[in-house]
C-alpha cells in the first residue's frame, strides 16, 4: 500500500507543474489525529463491512467550497471559503449560542483559528489564514486548543481537506 505513495506524489508534482504551479508547494505534509483520519476514511468504508467497531467518535460532516459572496474586484484580502454542516447534530445543539470558529491545521504549525461568519443556519464563511499552503485541514469548533490532538477532541464538524497553493 505505501509503495504507491511515492508514485502518486510524482504524479501530483507533474500535474502541478503542467498547471504552472510549484510541484512541491509545502516543505512538510500535514499530520492529523487518529480521530480525524478515521472520520475522513469513513466516506470510503461500506457500513457494516468491518466486524470490529473502532472506539473513535464519528463526527458530523463538513463541506467547503469557494464562497459565492461578492468581493471587490481589486481586493487584497484572501477569497472567502464557505463551510456547510448539519446544525441539528447534537454537537451543535450542545454548543448553541457560542461563537463558531474554523480551526485550521497546516504542515507542522500549531492550529490557527478564524471566526466563522454565519450566513444562514448551517452555513458560514471565513477567509483562509495567510501563509497556508499544500494540504490543510479545517474543522468547526468553539474552542482554541494549542495542538491538533486537543483540537480533534473539540471538533464539532469535520475535518475537511483543502489543497491550498
């Protein structure tokens, strides 16, 4: 399984080069917690296909897209990302009334937090923090832990993978 990783990374570098991007945009890969890895893998697992139940929490899903909200043509601010989640999930009901944040994890850096500006119930926008590139992970939370493992325990929805250039 791991033998194909180097091949895939060369493919990715080739396609990035063809698109005029840096073949290797980040010096380090972004590590994530076992909780996040498990939740990302769930979309590839057929329910009931494994006889062993893993003792990790299943988190509500989080979707992200480029925001469609208008911005000034010559704006130097980074483009907004729109996040969408199910506000009826128990984690959101328990945290009702608190400021929602997006926790960003990128490379070997400590998590960075941005305020999530709610646009409608279950949707909000925020800008990608400056200096992030390569693979980054984002989650919705109400807390600001100093490390990725503690952020995994404070996750309300997510994680979602973003590829930043």
